[in-house]
């Protein structure tokens, strides 16, 4: 059983790696230049990701079907705060304010969408997949708001910049709010398929384009220049301590099986690939982001299957 879930989780992580590798090769062979990466990152942030969010919410969400829907966005806030708390403990070992901010972002924000989606779809029985994916979908409501507001503010922050309320309303956040308003008033039912279908096609481009940006950005990394101490603490905090805390809390409070799985999964996945897209989009020097994403996903090939296998081995999912 342990080896079975290990193989399944490993396969899901490898899918993400293959897309990133494609971006790496395209830039390495000069098929894509770094100017093209800037264009791609802007395309993801301002076009494809908002289209993906909009079409998913319009199609799959209903306030009446999930009256306790707000619990899952709230859970995403708690998980982010837990990540920040653990990150702050280790941030004392990181020198430089911008290094600290990027270090904290790697600990606080996880690959919360595509990787969990792929894993949930293959590790659960058919009768549980729909519920688990709905939980994940609701969780992402809160996570997307946080990473595309507070996360953007963190990574685009500099000493002379004052906080602007308008900066919270990045295109992905606007897409979430507009979608929820349309669903609340039932106006989503009147949006014709003639509009939704091309938007859905555009949204489906988000994952490969985002991973091209991440993989392409990795060409700038010189292995000898990797901040070994910072990345070690990223691995320790993000991939070992946080999922260990998740397992402890799920067992301690005897949480429902699929809720517990969501918590452990979100705490065990590596840093968010979106961080690289945000950093590049806002023209910030990539001090740790790409390193943390690259090494984090590499190490997660081992740690993620281990923690998922432990969760199942403990009989949390029957």
C-alpha cells in the first residue's frame, strides 16, 4: 500500500516537472528569450489565469449546495498563517530584507492547485473524488485571493512603496470577485456557452504557460550560486515540519477523512510555482524564488509521497 501511493504521488509531481523542463529547454536553446518570458508571465497573470478562475467558478460553484463554503477559504488563511509563523522562526537565519521576504513567501505559499488536483484525482475512489475536489476548489477561493493580493504585495514590496488598496485587485482577484457576484445573483446561468467555451480554452493554457515561465527562469540559476543555507531551511520548514504538523493536528482533532487529507496535502506540497510568475511579472530580482521552487519540487518527489502514504497508512481514509 505504501509503495502504491508513493508511485501515484510521484507520477503527479513528475507531470509538473515535465512541463517545467520543456520551458527550461526552450529558453536554453534560445527558442524563447528572456523578453518572451516576461510576455508569457504577463499573459498568465492578466489573461489565462483570470479566464481559468472565472470559468471554473461560474460552472462548478453554488452557495446553496455548500452553505459552509466559507470554512475552506478560511482554512487557506490559517494554513498561510501557519506557514508564515514557521517561516519567521527560520527567517532569523536569512540575511537581507529581500531574501527574507522571498524566503517567507516560499514557506507561506504552496503549489495548492494543480498538484493537489492531480493527486486527488488518482488516489481516491470515484465516490470520494467529487467531494474532495469540491473542498479543494473552495480552498482555492481563499488561496487565490491571498497569493494574488498579499502575496503580490510581499514580493513587489520595496522600502519606498506605500501600501495601496487598489494593489490588492490584481486580475486574478478581480476574476474571483466578479465570478462570485454573478453566481450569487444567479447571473452565471445567462452566460452563453459561446462565451464560456473560448474562455475555458484560454484558461486551460495556464498550467503549461506558467510552468514554461518557471522552467525558463531556472536557466538563470547557477548551481554553484544556490543559497544552500536558505534552501535547506525552505526544505526543512516547508516539506518536513509543516506536513508533520498537519499530520499531528489531523490525528489530534480527529478530523473528517477528506478534510484531513486536504490539510495534509496542502501542507506537504512544495512552494507555489505562481511565485516565480509574480516575481518576474513585477520585475523583482529572483534571489531565492526559482531556487526554492526547483529544489522544493525535486525534494517533494520523495517527501510528498511519504507523507501521503503515512496518512493513508494511519487509516485516516477508509
